């Protein structure tokens, strides 16, 4: 859900250990990939994998490109691990098919996932100005690039929830990130409200 029962949209505090540092998973370092086996494929889970068209990243696009596919032994590793395990649990609780719209792109900053106006309104927060990545040749990594190509096109779908996971791409900008996260949530809410009336 986008908010809690009181309507609080602020980003939750990260869980900290006794020393005030987020706990690490055993073996979680730059040189080690943790082997997490997927559950048995559940054919009642379908995934729509969105496709990036880099040339459309500079303006909001309404065209959704990709395809739906059932979970199977042949494609299970293409599912987001977090998304799949959540959907598998939900499907077993509900007893009906669950669809995942997968928009994941690794190594991206939160600025990619929000509108340009929202990014510019928080780009200078906490005394630091965040780069909009306009110098990066891969256009979808510019501010609003993934919002334009992966979020705006799915705004017409009815969704019941969003799973958000971001690694350390914004680790230098903690104050900015919290402000940007609120703005991103509001961008997405506004998009779905305009398209679906929800």
C-alpha cells in the first residue's frame, strides 16, 4: 500500500541493528552473490515484463510494450525474486490468479522513477544538489526516464499494491531520498487517479 492507516506517506525508517546499522545478510558483500532458490513455479502467477525504449525516455509515453507470461520452470529466473515470492504467497491466500507488472531496473536512482517536475522540486535538499544525469548517454537513466517509459504507460491498469525496493544508488543523498520518495509516491498516486479514477 502507498500509505498507512493514518494516511502517512512518508518513507519508513530502515530497520536497524543494536549498533544503529542496518543488519547484513551473511555473505552479502560485493564479491558474493547469495543463492536464493525460487519456489516451485506457480502457473497461477503471470508476469508482464515491461520493455524500455530508450528513445522515448525524455517524454511521458502512453504505449506499453511487453508481454504476459505464466510462471514456468523455463522462465522463473526472469521474475523478480521479491515480486514472485510475494505473489506466490498472495495467490495461495486468495486462491485466484495474481498478475505482476514487473518494471524493475537495477542500479537506478529514485530520480529515474518520478516526474521531472517532482525531481526538480527536491533536487536541492539537505544542502546538496543531486545530479539529474543529463550527461549519461543512456536516456532512461536521466531524471524521469523510467517514469516515462515504465510507469506512465501502466497508469491505466488497476493495481492493488506496489512493491518498491531500491539498493544503494542514492546512498550519498539521504535527506534528498526521503523527500524524493514522498514525491515519487504522489506522482504515482496522481497518475493512477487520473487514469482510473481510483
